């Protein structure tokens, strides 16, 4: 079994990377994933976004396990 994760992007983030879902090699942590995404998709550098791991928002660097789903979420406001 390969060490891969599923990535879902929403809103303007999906527009910038050209798709709303990807399957990529697991970089091991949320910070490593962010660095990889900013390098692979430089258009993301001008955007603020948050990540969720298996539908839970993360606040700090988080380990990512094989098979987990990572969501890239654009800024949103309550209402």
C-alpha cells in the first residue's frame, strides 16, 4: 500500500490549483504539506487558508497518517 493522502480544496483554493481533489504522497505533517503545496502551486502564496484533517480544523502542526483526508479551506466568516 502506498503512503498517500486525499486532498480536497474548496472555493478559490480549488480554482487556484485547478481541481477540487488530489491524491498525493504523504509529506508527514501539515506544515510539510503546506510547504509542498506552496511550492507546487505558487498561486496559493497570496491566499490565506486553513486545513482540516479528517474534518477537524487544525490549529498547529499536525501529523498526517496514510489515508487521511485533508481539506484546504478558504477564509470564512460566521453569521
